């Protein structure tokens, strides 16, 4: 049984919302206004509903509401005119509540409520959003789900404020004839015949609804279990119930101190809570009805209830967590020719995602001069970069306080990158982590900060200049308000990022080979002076265009830090003196001398050339080089002349770079703990030991590294972040199996959130726990540097006890409102050796979507090597293969015994009348075959000896003398080391198929 844990699922519903307020209402399609709608929220926080005179009630499940937010003016002129006639226009926007809702992330609907006062509108917005933050309502028990459906029935009244009988008939019609439903209603005094088409709300109490449910849908399978446990009696004694709780409902692996066994005292408390017969309570007995109430209660949850709250240590380095991540977040459909949306960023963040992607390009046509977000040249629509930032700002920390990572795939010119940087700084303000934390400098060997240290911070992932180049260019920009004109003229070829323009491309990383960009193979370890970034303390800018104004010169000089480290860059030949290194730049040098210097040649973009000449060979070249570039470093003739030692040091540290990379230094300066570099190998990354460096891999490239060097990949992820994204061939926005990369410790496994396929359901189910924070702590051995782990190993992990799990699907309830056949699949995802798919399914129960009974033999997962990474997936399908509901449950949080599992939609949302499965789960320590007899003997020595004696007597009866029997090791087989796993269990191909 679970630890002593109070599960309070009920949100606080303010009295204002319960009593209701009068609003005017319209939606995006409205051409007229609905006036004087009385809007309320029920006392449980299940539904938002409104009543308008002479109309049926409208009831909206708050489980499908994304948010309540401020709104602008209505698009329709007639609606706006009506609103202006009913109240002051100057407060109209503040009085309007914009409510978005929908059953998935893409198909979002909206409506608007206009309050009488600004204060009422604000109170309603806050109240609704507080209810939406109460995530525990997603994990309520079957009894509470019945309470929710009963509440929906009582709110769904017609224009005469009565409950239509047809709603009750439809509730049960998927498994029972209409005549039977009407007879049960009549037996309970709720209606006499079909002609009576409506019911007074007061007549349908929750107690009567439960009686109706039990009458129409008797739980014969639970009654059968009860008879077996009670020994054919009408009640369970306290002793028998205690034995049931300890033997059937308890995982034997649990710690007895944290999870104590039931004794008669605790059992009596349970009886008093669920039994309604006082005589039974006084005599320590539990009836069949009370037993069913217990099985359907929160106290009998299928998962440990504390897993729903924040239960993990959030003070580990960022790379020690799985991070809920999205790929091409802006797309609402296909990768090629799809629609981009800024609105979907809100839904993705509100669903718990913590890493989102922004593909940034230069706007064209009427959008020219503005950075936009789109899928390159894949014929997708565009959205403005700044519009997306506003959406992120408003929703980043509505569901979780832990950091949000913005993964930029940047194809913009420097002028638009400057806009991007300023937009980020102005729109995000203090939420933006613009420089490293003082106690976590960007230095070799320094671990990443924890999610707790980065609470409510936004981190940018974007290519970054080398520290010395960034500092020099940033100093120049802060001083002059612009960069050298060559930076606008000469640009590197367009960088191929994570996603190619071609839908069939399988790009590797978003980093190119420009030597001005830090990479894992060419690292200049940051010094403390380079670890901190200059910050811009300029006042907030009111309008976006004003962000482009030059920085205040006094502020620029104040923030400028001169550095002796610098790099010369190629420049345009138009109207400018060429750079030292081109023979036309040095008329004072003899051509013969120039010819002998290997560095004297036209600049080659993207190439770094070491200057090898000596003082004796070219003293004039060296002096010319130094003097010509002092000005670019901020030195003037009025300043002291450099000493000979300083000149020597500058010259010794000089590199020639043929072309600057296309990264603006201001944007570069905002990058800290998510600094992407081109991956150059696990050995190089380990040698550099720069924890703030990270790399991105397509799924295909990631699989290649997993195949070749899986343990090294795991070790890399102990120290640094990695991001995995779908291959370019997934033009339909399908997803890959994220479990493959979770097994290697990859933190940011980015999926297409707009596609609710099986793999996205796995992602949503996994991140539902730990308070839906978007961060899950990896297993201990995947974090510790002194442990080695191979995700393809079939042997038990050192220090981890393998588990045995079996699942028996007994029955289903309210699986569909159609009279159709159904079946159930049970799968396990984990290590390749633990993964079993498409093997365990029940038979089809025809023409019953209401309460089918399967009573299948147990589905056995014989040996689970790593329970901490494994999840069980339950899915219900109709006879045509259409999914009706699903649920993902972590194996290490699963409770053993007879449990009800509430199912979710394919987008992992709850349903008004949640379908449930009644199952029997057995979880215990895995025991090899040759040791099973010994374990049985240790577990129950008397039973074991009794069984041995019976066998001995049987042999004696057949004339076998004791002296003829040779003692052999106890167990089913003394010569084998356990059976081979099932045909697909233990196969890496099974996981990858």
C-alpha cells in the first residue's frame, strides 16, 4: 500500500466563480453578441458553464481549457459596436477575458467573456488559471470520475432547466438496451416511461446516480473476487481483509519502514471509511459494496500518489534530468507546406514542455527587415519572431517554474540577429539569463547549475562566437552602436542547421566549421574575464522599432572592456583599405619580401592561417599590423604607447581569420549554459570537459552513435546536454521512439508535439509525473561518473534489482459510447531487453463498449532489467483498430494488486466520463529459474517442506525407496541459468522496429 499520503485533488474555487457573474459573450465567428450570460464554475472545479434565458445550458470541461487571458477588441465591427453601446470602450480590453480550449494542441477554439467591471474580469482570469494549475485533478479515482460525470449531467440542463432523459439513456446505451435503462430509472423513481423526457435536477442526487450505475452495470468480476476472498460469505472479516491488503495489494519489494504492513488497527480504519453498515463496522466486517468503493477510491490508486507531486531532488546539474522538448514548435501540421503559428507555443508550454524550437530567418516582401520564424524554404507560412517571444513570455512559467530553453536555429543576417537579441532582452526582461551565474562560471570542469538555481529563467541555445572575438566585436558595437561595415557585406554561406530545406535531408548539427565559432574540436577555454557577459541596463523600450536605435554612447563606454585578445577579419574592397595580409595593403613592403611570407595572400573565407613570419624577416609588416589594428581595439594616440612586451604578446596571440561568422556579438553574448558546438567525438568532449557545451543529433545520427559507442554516449550525457531531433524524412511530422535515447541519458529528446502518435503519448505520459514540471531526474547510475552503463546490456545493472511484472486485464468500464467490440493491448517500453510490443492483447469482446469483461490470463513481463526506466502502456481499441483510450504508467511508481486505471485521450487529456480498466498487477523481484525453489522455501519453509513430503510419499507409494533418491540443488532446473527471454524480449531490433 502507499505511504501515508493525503491526496487533496480539489482545487480552491473562489466564491465569486461559484456564485457566478453576468457577462456578454462572443467568439471568433460571432456576428452578434450574446448578452447577459450567467457564467459559473461548479464547486469541484470541473466545469465552466453558462445559462442564457430560453436556451440550453452550455457546459465546458475545464480539463480542456488551456488558459484565461486578457484580450484585444473583437474583429467583427458589429460585435464591437454592440459592446460599445453597452459599456465604455476605453476599458473594453481590460474587461474582456479570452478563453482558449480544445482537445489537442492544434485545434484550439476561443470565446470571449466581457465583464461589467475591470475588477470582475481580473478576478475571473486569476481564479480560472489557479484552477487549471491544480494538476491533481488529472489523477482522480473512478469514483471521483463518476462524480464529475454526475455533475456534468446536472449542469447540462435544457431551456426549462431540467435534465433530458436522453442524456442518461446515451450514457449506458453502448452496452445495455434502452428499455433496460428506462426500467432501472423507473425502479429508482426517476421516471416512469419514455414519454417523460426530462428530470428535475434535485431528483438525481449523486447517491441515486451511483445506485443507477451499479444497477445497470453490476460488477460481476468484482463480486467474484469478493466471494473468493471472503470464503463464500457476504462479508470480509478484518483478518481476511488485512491479509488481502498485505499479500495482494502490496509490492513485496517495498521498504517495511516507509511502507508498513497493515495490521488490524489500520484495517479497521479502512472499514470505517468505506463501510456504510454500522453493524458491520462494529464487528470489523466489510461488505461487497464497501469493498467495491475501496477498489474505486483514491486510496487504491494505481500509482504512488506522492509521484504526482514534486518528489524528486531538483538540485542536481541540469544535465542530470530528462527535459520535455519540442521539435519545430511553430508548426501545426506537416514539415513541408505546413502552417506556422505563434499561438501553438502557448499550448506547448502550458502542456509542460521546457525546450522549444525557433527557426529564425530574414523576412521577405512586406516582412523584410524583421526576423521571422518558418521552416526555411519548405513552403511553410511565417510568423514574426517578436510575436512568438510575447507568447513565450506570457506562458513560460504558468505550469512550471523550472527553466525554459529556446533552441534557435538561426539563419538570419546580423542586422536581424541584433533585433533578435534586443527583442529577447526587452520582452523577457529579468526572465532572460543574459549572463552566467557567478558561482557557475563557463570554465572547464564546472558543472551546470540545477533547475532550482535556474527557476523562472529563459536560456537561449544559439551558436556563439569564440570569447575573444565576441568580446572584441561586442566592445566595438557598444562603443560605436554598429559593427564594421564588412560584417554586413561579407557573410559566410548560409549555415545548414538541424533541418534542411529538403524534406529528405538528414542534417547532423546546427554548427558549421567557421573557426570564429567555438566548437568542441577547437576550444579556447574561457577565462574568468570571458565568462561574464556585458549586460544592457538601458530602459525598457515601448515599441519594437525603437529597439533598433543606437545604444546610449555613455552607457556603451561604461560597459566597454578592452581586451588584448583580438582577431583581424577580411573586409570589403569597396572604399576601404584592405586588411593586413593582402599584398595591396602594404605598398611600403617590397614585393620580394611579400612573396616570402606565407600569410600574404588574399583572404580565404572560413580559413584560419597562423602568422609565422619573424621580426627579422618582416619587422615593417609586424609594426604595420599592430599600428593599423590598435584603433579597432579602442586605443588612440593619446593613450600610452604599448610596451615591447605587450606588442610581443599581442602578436604571439594573433590568428588571421579569413571571414567572420554571421553571428552578431550581442546575440552571442546572451548564450551561456546551452552553447551548441559541432560534435567532434566523445573523447574530445571528455578531454575539453566543458559542461556548458552541448550538441544536437538527428535521430539517425544518434542511432549511429548508440550502435557504435553506447556507453560513451551515456557518459557524455552525465556531463553535458544533448538534443535529439527527428530526421528530415519525417515530412508528415511523425515521431520516433524517444525511449531509445532516454536509455542513453539524452536529456532533450525533441518530438513533434502536433502529432499525438504512440511515441508522443509516451512522452506526455512520462513527463506527467514530478508535478508535470517538465524535468525528471535520471537514474542514479546514469548520473554518477564512477558507474558504467550499456543500455543494450541484457545483464542486470550493478546495484539494480531486476523485477518481474505480470498484468491481467479483467474488465473495462465506459470505454466508448458506441455499441462496438473492444480489446486491450499492454506493452512495456524500457531498455531493449525490457521492451515488449505488439505481443499482449486481449480477445475482442463484441458489442459492448460499456462494461466488457475480458478475464484474460496474465500478460507476463518475466525479467525487467531496469525497472526505473520502464513504463507500461495500456491502450483500448475498437474492433476496427481505432484507439479509444490510453495510459502510460511508470513501472517504478506502479502499485501492485487490483487497481482501476483511468484512461486518457490520444492527446493525454482527461475525458468527462473517463474510461477505466480493472486490472490485477503483480510486481516482485526477478528470480532465475534455478533459484525459484530456494526462494519458495525461504518465503514459506513449512509449505515447502510439506510439498516435499507429499512428493516423497507419492514416490514411496510407487515403490521408490528414499535411498534411491540423490539430493540435487533445489529449483526447477539445475542445469540451466533461467529461460531465454521471450522471442522479442532482449532484442535491440525489437526496440528499434
